[in-house]
């Protein structure tokens, strides 16, 4: 999977690049509109992450260029602007998703995966780690072919973990992923714990390992080695 | 202090004008009456002097005084009188047989001495016509004034609509003007100089306001943009640290504080940005929203949290209850109030959401807060023990209610915190 990050902040680009490479993608970057434009003409990408506020051009114009190329490229808008109009316009032009800064890397990863899955429909609709298998289309999870009886939230949670294996997912990131911005108070993180407790129990009851570990009271990590 | 009554400008000028006109009419009436009196007296004096002269002549020349007109009587007196007491004047009433009426008359009594004889002469002259003529002055001046007054008032009433039409149009334009809407403000065509001056000033002000507003908006947007990217960098770097066991075993508490504060900061930025947008009127497309489905959606979203806290949520929602509000803003209001109710609610009783009779009430049980009700809606005013809260939620709700012409109030009653939203009384 080949990604292009179009973003003018060097540090942010480096950070995202490193993170996404660790997640197994081939990543290229463009710091300017010009550079991004050239790359889009020259190469083919599976997904392009675009920052709208570039110093030498409007990221919106890049979306049009990508669409004109006719490749089946996923587009994820990443912007500091929190304007509803921009969001609507971006999605109308053909972007697949829209994220505002600051974002969680794990969330970015989850969104990228979901876009790629939609675009490369026939390639893989299952995700397997160790004895765990998730069928994304049917929204089902299995431990050694044994179906787990998960609630919607528990399934989303498990998927989020499996999309970001061996990484600490902070409570904030999990809350944002599962409930949008509905939960933003520290004392409400209790019920993330509740969900995780239930999920863990269901996996271990079905004979799976205890994959999900608490980390420093800040978050949880999905890890294949106990 | 007694409230001073407001009057229309035109009514004021008319009122003052009428007072002056009234004074002018009265003064001219007095003046004319005075002139008329003088004229009458002069005329009568001349008449009496003529008659007196003739009688004197007749007496001196020993003429017969029998054929005098009936209004002149000459009587020879038997005794002498003091001459200096005469002539005597006076107004009297005489009978006029032709009109069969008593009429006013001027009487003059004089005494002559002819030799050693005294003659007393009484002359009367009807003055009814004179007096009528004199009194007619006031009788015509007053109706004339009243006619003029009625005319002016009526004229003003009819014309004020016409003359003030451009003024009212300009006022309407001012009223409907909204900052940052980028619409061309129409010019009202008028030949009245004052209105044109006002209109020019209005346009200049709009120009300045728009200019300042654009700058402020750009500044806010840039600020948000410039802050967010570094925040994203810091947050991602911190998340990397969190994934790094060697760092975390030694510095987990420091990293945790940094991470918490970043999250606080980014939420703060988002919320302040939202408040600014609301203040700028960027969400200004209110529609009539039937609240029931919206509230049900929010109750559903919060039910998980309520369950975890063993709180029950009771609703009594009217099908008819509607609010005129931008749907996005209604979402924010409900989200904040419900989240507060569930977060601070205690298990003594349910969280209740009731709609009906154009009111929306959200209540929860809990101990009193020790914050005065009106302070509750101020920015950054929060309970000491609500650590994770921004202290902006209720001020955001208040702001939204304000721009949507809704009133929100809070009271504490029967161990319950009760928020009520209803349309503002239109004043």
C-alpha cells in the first residue's frame, strides 16, 4: 500500500511518516502544493492525505487533480480548519474522509484502513492477528473460528486495537474513536475500562490470550506476546 | 425616576409650533380688541362732543329744545350742582323697540350752566353694533386658530408617513444588517439632507465594521490553524513516548501530565473557537426543529454512561414541542446539558427530560453546588471538584440560547438541579 502525505509542517510529516511506515505502508511525502501536484501526476497512490492549508496553494485543488487522474485513489483530508463548509466541500469534491488537527495517530491509522478497505473492496475483508480473526463486512470476530458474541462497541473497540497492534492507545483516543466527541471528561473514562473488561473476558472465555493490557493508567495496548 | 414620555420628532415640532401660533393669535386678538375699543371711544366722544356743542349753542341762543331726538334729554335743574362732578360716563342697557330687545348703550351725563340756571343733559348712544364688532374679533380668531391647528396636525399625520418613509426604510436596513454576511447594503433614495447624512454615516460604519470583522475572523482562523498543527505534533510525539516502554518506566507521570494538558488545550481551543463562531453569528439558519426525535437520539447516546452510573433517564416528550434553532446548535445544547445531568446526577432519582408548553426541562438529582445560579453560565466558572471539565459547557449553552432567542434558567429545588429552556419573551 502506497501513501502520499501532503502537509507543510515538517515535524508533523516526519512523525506521520514514521508512524505509518511502522504500520506497514510505503510512505511518500510532499511539503508543498507544487511538489504534491508533480507527484500526483507522476505516480499512482492508494491513498493521499491532504492538508488543506498549504503555503503555496489550496489543498482542495489537489483533490480535483487526483480525481482527474482517474485512479482509484483514496483521499483523506487533514486540516486545522474546523469549518463545516470546508468539510462539506471536501467531501463533495470526492474526498473519502475528513479529520481535524490535532488528531490521534491511531485514529488516523484506523481511518486510513477503513478508506483502503472501501477502495480495494475485493482484496481483504478480514483482519487476522494471532488466533483472532475479524470479518469486517459481517462485523464478526472469531477466536480460533469460534464466533465471539460482541456488542457493537466491543467490536469497534477490538477492531481499533487490531488496526493498531502493539501500540498504546490512550483513553482519549479510544473515547474519541468510539463515541466521537461525546465523551470528553476525564471522569467518564471509567466505562472504557468497563468495555475493555468485558471484551477481555469474552476473548479469554473463548480460549484466546489476554491480548489487551493496561499501560501506565493512560491507555491500553493490544499485544500478541503476553 | 419617572420615565420621560417619548414623542415623534414631528409631533414635537408641531406641538411647539402650535403653542407659538396660539400665543400669536391671542396677542393679535388682544391688540385688535384694544384698537377697536379705542376707536369706539374716540367715535363716541366725537359724537357726544358734537351733540353737546349743538345743545350748548341752542341754549346760548335761546332756541327751543323740544325737538331733540329721544336719546337726548335736557332737563332744567332747580338747584345748582357741582360742575366738576361732570361729565359722567357709563354703559347702560336701553330698550330697542325695533328689535324688541335690550341693547347696550353708552350714556353721558353733562351739566351746563347758562346764566344762573343749570341744565342736565343725558345722552345715550346705542353701542351694540360697535361691541359686537369688537367681540367678533375673538370670536373669529379662536375658530381660525382651531382650524389651523386641526389642519396642521392632520397634515403632519398624513405627511409624516410620506416624508419619513426613507427614514424608516434606512432604519429597517440597519435593523436587518448582520455582520459578516457580505451582502451589499441597499441605498435608500431620498432628497432629505439629514436622512442622506445618516445613511452615509451608516454605510461608512458598516464598511469599517466589515473590515474589522474580516480581520478579526482571519486572525481567529489563523490562530486556530497555527495552534492546531503544533498541537498535533506535540500530541503525536507524546503518543509515541507513551508507546515507548523505556521512557514510560521512568517518566510515566510527567508524560501523563503533558498528555492530559495537551488534550485539555486542544478541547479548549475547539470550544473557544466554536463560541467565537456562534458569537459571530456563523450559525444563523434557524429552522423549526421538532425536538422529540433529536432528544431521543441524545438520550440514546448518553444511556450507556447513565447505565454505568446506575442512573435512570426518564423522558416525557411532547410530539408538538418545537424550537426555532439551528439544528447543529441544538445538538450542542442537548449534548452539554445531558452530559452534565448524567455526570453530576446522583442515584437518588432519575435524570428527567420533559418537553411541552414550549418548555424544555432537564433535571437531575444531586447535592447543591454552592455556586450562585447566575454565575453558573459564566466562562471558566466551575466546581472545584470537577477536574476534567473545561468550564465552558454551560457558557456555550447560554451563548447558543442567546443567539437563538431562547431563555435558559437554572434553579435548585427538591434536591434537583433544573435547567429550563423556553422562547424569550418578545419585548
